[in-house]
């Protein structure tokens, strides 16, 4: 077993060693990512608390807040103003419509389904191995 590169989002990660060693390295990367996110959340909560307590009581006469209240405000603001951005382009009316009113997309979907029926999962698995730099599909 040699080296293998896995894509996670936009990032490529080189993982070498045997199967259990690869799994251990991936688990370690996930744990480090979660710890990093926890540290960022802690720092962001402290930042919001300090910013609120420095400005809001003086400017608007509002009370001081605790760390957990600051975290709650961030979550509440995200619910109210952040929300789900996956369909933002559709809600904003900026979605570009094709002149053929979707027939191109229906044709592509039909072609894809035909390919999937003819070639199946095996071809997709071979392609994924090639894309991830894991060598030949026979490995």
C-alpha cells in the first residue's frame, strides 16, 4: 500500500501507510479540525462579548452580557440574518435563465442516467480513484 491523496472540499491531503494508519491519520485530522473550530468559536464569543460590553451600554444604555449570552446573540443573528445561503441566488432574482427553459439540463440529466445504467458504479469508482491520485483502479 502506498501513498494516497484524498480530496476534502478544496483541500488535498496526502495519507501514506497501511489501511489502519490511513484511518488513524484521517481521524486525527478530523479531531484537529473540530478542536480548531472550538477554539475559533471560543475566541469569537469572547470578541462579541467584549465588543458588546464596550459599545452597547454606552451608546444605547443596554446591560452588560456574559460569554454565553454573546454566543447566543451570534447564533440568533445567524438564524435571523445568516440563514441558509444555498438558495440565495434564487431568492434574489439574479438567477440566469437559459433561453431553452431548462431543456438542456433535462437532456444532461437524461444522458447522465443513461451513462449510469450502462457503465454503473464501477466506472465511477475507477474515476474517483484516478481523481484522488490513488494509482490504478486495480489497487
